[in-house]
C-alpha cells in the first residue's frame, strides 16, 4: 500500500539505486553500454538534525547496486529529508574508468513512495540527478561529511576487526551505525522477545523482503540474528583490555595485535549515546507495531466471539469499531511523535514542591494543567473518529430495510480495543514481577502453599497470564451486555395534516419501559406516560382502545403486534383463504383499528411490529411481571423499548406520477378521421396506517396486475396488421388514488381535448382479487344510458360464460362535494363515459380500502384475478371487433392468447412486497421505473407525467425504524453489584499489603497517627 502524502512523518528511509561509471552516474542511451561502478563508497549526509545516523555510509555491490539506510528523527518529514540530505560518491571516478577525472559525484534525493510493511513504514528514495564535482569542491555544498571516510563493512560480519596498534580507536559509529544498531536490535528481540514480539518482527521482516528489490544484505542481518549466545559471550570476553587469552596470545607472538583499551573517549561516548538513541527509536517503533498487532488480535478474537454468541450484525459492528480503533491508535502515535518539547506547557515540566496542605498555587496549577492538557488532546483529528462512528450509525438508521444493521454500542466497545491491547502490553512488560512472601515468625516458610522456592528467606511465585484471560472475559462480557435482547423492524403510524388539522402519531422517538395492559393492577400503580404498551392485535379490545384514545389519556408509546400473515415479506399465498375464520376475524379487527388510528390525533409514538419468537418471549415476561403487580420501572427493572428516531419533518411538495402507453389501431386507407379510443385505467398507489406496510395486494395491486396482463394480451393481437382493431387502446397507471384520485384528475386536465373527445369509454379496475365471484360495475350515468347499457351487456355476456356474476351500481356525482369515491367519476365530470369494475359493492369512505394493513397477499386469490382479466379482455375484444352477440373465445385457454398465471403471480408478489404510498416515492423510484419498463415492453409512446399532489395534504417522514429491546436491571441489583465489587477490591488490597509488607503495615493504615508534640516541663 503506497502512501502519497509527502508531508507525512517517516520511520525508516531506504535510499536505493544503481551507480554507473559516468560523470552523471546515469546509463547511456542504450542502457547497456555504460558499465556500473562496483565497490564504490557512498555516503548520505544531512545539513539539519533530521536524521539520527547521518552521515551514513554504504558500498555498491558487484552490480553497482547500493542501499543506504537512514533513521530519521521522530518529527522528520519527507520534505525535510529531501531538502536537507545529499548523496555523495566518495570514491574518485578514475577508480572505475581511467579516462574519467579524479572527482566524485553529489546528488539530490527524490521521494518515490512510502510503503506500509506489516505494522511499520519504509520510505523509499532515489538519487534525483548526480552532478560532477571535484573532491575539494564538495565542502562548498555544505553537506560534505566531517567524519573520516573508511571502507564500509559487510553487514554479515559480527566482530570488528582487531586493530594492530594499542592506541588505534575503533571506527566511527556513523560509518556503520544503522546496520549495527539494527543487527543489535534484532538480536535483542530474538533473545528476550516473546511470541508477540517475534510475530511482529516476522511480519515486519517479511514485508520488507516482499517490498524491496535490493534487500539481500538486510536478509543477511535478519539471518544473523539467529546466533549462538555462548559464542557472543566468548567474543565479548576477548575484546577487553588485558584479557588473559588475548594478552597471552600477544605475549607469545601468536597475535600481532595488542589488546585494545576499551575506555571510551568523549567522542566515542557521544557515538554510544547516538547508538542508544537509535536503538531506543527502534524499540519505540517495535512497541507501536506490537500494540497494533495486539489490537488486531484482540479485536479479531472478540469479533469471532460476537459472531458465535450474538449475531452477524454485532460482529460486523464490533469489527468496524476495531478498524476505527487501529486508525485512532495510528493517529494517536502520530500526534505523540509530533509533539516537541517546546509545545509542552511549562506547567507540566515544573517540579513539584513537597509541602503540607493544598495551596492556592496548587489549585491554579491544576486548572492550568486541565485546560492546557485538554487543548493538546483536542488538537488531534483522532477525536473525530467517535463522531464518525455515531454518524455511521445515524446513516444506517435511514436504511432500516437493509439486511445489515449497524449497532452503535458494539462499535463503541470495539473502539476501545487499543486500550485492551495497552493493558495486555503492561502485563507483558511486567511479567518478571513476583510476589514475595516473608518468612513465618518460627522461621518456617510458606512452601506448602507455593509451587516452588527460590531462596531460604523468600519464596517467589512466577505470575501467569490469568489476568490477561480475565481481561478478555471482561471485554467479551461487555460486548454481551451491550447487545440488546432483540432488535426488530417497526413501522410508525402515519403522521399527516389534512387542511391544517393534525392526524396520526405526532412523535417518533421512543425510550420507555414496557407494559402489557391498560387495565391491569400494575398499570394502575404505574405512570403510563412513561410506559410503552405492547398489545397483540389478536388480543386487542377495540372498545377500550377507542375509549383511551378518544379521551386523550397519557401514554409513553404504543406497540401493536401484527400476525405474520400481514407481513409483506411473507409472500406465501393463502389461496384467498377467507375461510380461515381466525385470520378473517383479525382482518376485520385490523380494518376497524386502522380507521380509528387514521382519524385520531395521537400525541405519542405508535408503532406496528410483527410477532416472532423473540418478541413473544419478551411479551410473556412483561405479562408475567404485570400479573404479579411489579411493573417495569427504574427501581424494579424489566424491559426497555428504544427507537432512536429524529423529529419527523414535513415532506416538501410530494410528487405523483402517471404512466401511460398506447396501442394504435389500424386505419383504413384514405380515412382521415381519428380512431376511437378505449382507455384501461388503474390507480397503483396505496395509503394506510403504516406507510411502510401499505402494499395493497388487492387495493389496488390486483387492478395494476390486471392492466399489465391486458396490455400484454392486446400487444400480441395488435402486433399483426391482420388482427389489429379499429380502436386505439390507451393504458394508464395513475397515482393519487387515495386522495380523491388526484393523479387521474391532473392527467385528464393535461390531456389534449381532441384526444379526450375520441375516448369511446374508459374502464377503471379497482380491487378485483377477492375469492368472491361477485363483481360490480359502478357508473355515474343512468343505467338506461345507451353507452352504459352497451358496456354492461358486453361484460354480462362474458361473465355468464366464465361463471361470474356482474352487477350494475349507479351513484350520482355530487358536484358540491369534493369527495371522489370512484376513479371513473373524474372521467364523468369531463363528460367521458367511464365505469369502474370492482368487487366492492358500495363506494368506500374517505381513506378506506386504499391498501392498508389488512390488505395482504394472504387474502388475494390469483385465480380471481385471472378470471377478471379474461372478463375485461374478452369484453373489450368483442367490442373492438364487433362480436358482442357472438360466443367467440378470443383468449381461449391453452392458446397463444391465453391468460398467463405465472405472469400474474410474479407481478402480484412484487406489488405485495412493495409499499406504494405516493408522497414517499421519489420521482425516479424503482417501482415507477419498473412499471414504466413493463408497459413499454407491450405498448408504444410510453411516458411518465410528474405532478405535485394538491396542498390539502401534508405528510411527515420517519415512517419506520429499529426497535431495540433491552433488559434492564434494577437499582437494587446495581447496589448489590457495587457492594460485591467493593468487597472484592478491599479483599484484594488487604491481601497484597499483607503478602508484600506484612500485617502490621496493614493495621498501621487504620491506626491514629502519633502526635509529634513534645511535652515541656
């Protein structure tokens, strides 16, 4: 992974490249004619204090390849290294080519990339452009090294060469400091590192090898860390001054070199200090890698636990928090690395004076530390991460129908995974801490209770990682407690204003304890304004609910549980089983409940949910508590229902969309008259108590399915000129049906008058999916009207053949009443002959039979829709082709023009799972696009007309949410838990004091201190 930011801090810098034997160190035009410069001494020197081991030397290999390793200061950046460091070729060019002058090369550095390797970073640089300079002019650049140039040592050598003279000092550290320090660091880690340290180094070294092309020498360093410890001790013992072995060999003439005096000079002491600084820097970088590795390990383990014990959503949420924890830790390290001594306020570096009592100066220092420390902490961008997690959770709340549910509390717990890693690191760093048990007064030791004794005076017990295991158990327990008992989808009662009057549920947020009855003994003793009632619809008493809502009594919230047969996601057909008396009775109750809720102003949140095993178990516990007279409160515990929802906002300018398509008829040659038109119309949108559940399988999903199938059948007929009729067919899917068919009204007003006058008649389809075989044709014109008679006779003759019964219903239009009961009335107002085919015998009241909660897939019969489709199609075809009085079956079964049950079933299932409340549909809603595409497959000139719903209605958003059910403990339980934890801590404290200091020290803590006053005579 490459990091493009050139301003970011760096950890280790590799300067790589190939040196050529030319005055500019670059190959010739063909790339092969120029020889390389092998065994050349190179050096990187820096003018500022940006690199800890500068100047740093290297030697090119036989292929001219070189690599210089730089260890920058903690606050060094890429730009500071590029601008302050230069690469020098210190060997004259005449060494590789006698025709070249005796001069060296100097080059700027160019940043290539920063690579994340394992849990560390390596920044790669190359020589930008070499410049020919003589050796005596290199000092003018300001970068010429002040240290003597010596031959670079091989990385794999372990023991420095023994100098021949006693006064000779060892070579400068800066010549080979980077490699030697790195080698020493790796050896130290190999000897004293545990599994985590070795795994961290292994990942780091593998990353280095995988991302570098010239790391053979580095691999040699890594290989040499597997050394023999006794041999190292032997080599170290041979290096001192006047060591017996070296001295004897020198006196006997076996060794030409005298023993060296290892007493360091001041310069060597400075070099040794630099070595320690670089070694500490490597240890610091390793510590950061280990902490990051521990964070990932702990996060992975806890995420797996969440996956097994809780849910996939909790595991993904916790893992997301762990990812943010790693990012938080990286930003924290970067912030700490960039803090300089000058940036630390003086109050933190001031020495504390030991004085008795609290002075005003101490209070001032405390306030100053708090303010300035907070300013330092808040200056890091890492504090945005918790807000980002919260924002991600808020974003997930807007996609409540998605499979994934992002949970806030597991994500926040996962964010603290780096703190658990830090605690584990504390135990790793202090694994040699031991408990010391003193001897008994009789001189015997407590060996019987200890596993081993290491001395006669004390007994030492090696600690184990039991505390770490306890920590992991605590973390897993926290994750267990933070997850809710269950999380379910809930759907809010619609909130709308009609002519300025408020209706529906006026609140959305929910956060109260659960109750199960309005009239139980516990309800009488409970403040119901802080209680959410859970009421199954199958057990609902409508009289009590109507009375409670009518009297506007206070309530914290209401959760109504629906049977699964009313769940839109349950697409299993009941075959139109109205014979199921239980479900039919629940449907009737639900219809009455929906009427009550839609026309009431309810000042508390009302939600609908569905029964399942988890919710039923919670309800059973709540009922049990209510039966015993112990309602759920803060002092008694119980269940708490939480729906985190924002305040509902008005939907500005809700849009409605009408979709139309044509099947043009066949004109006779020379006929200039406009062909007559037959319109088939159906309203596709719905309305109900819960907009997110208003799928309207029958009203008016059955009408939409019938229209699409009729369009498909006639598209086959009209595809050939031989079977094309003398009528245009116009198919229209209108919106705004529940709102006085506002979409139909706007579509007719926008239709060209000449085209409107060509409409012979319009047939509107509404609610034709019931298992009942009775259908009704509703008209506004008198039944003795010629056109009405013609329509009714055509449908009656076909219905007799199909075994259906079709009746005629006449309802006059009241011009003074704005209420439009049937869709055909909008046509009749413009003097267009129209009728509505429906299973409903009478016109429904306002906002009734509009596809609400009770209109589910379970109660719709596919066979009834197929019969209705054939009825309409045969009637239209006989009228178009002039075969009204003939018994001709145009759409006969098992023919190419037969009704397709699979087509009807697929579209019915789609519409039965798709809420279609117009104000909550966007202009390019997938439902509208799907209907448009389907109509375009069978008709021509398909268009979508976008209109704005009349301002009589005002709707509000927030129609669904996620209900979190938490099991809360009582205050008594919290006090008991506090008592147990306090007792545990006191016992642990006493045990540690007695075992480490003795019983007398523990008793002295509670004694009254002796007075220091001196009595005078």
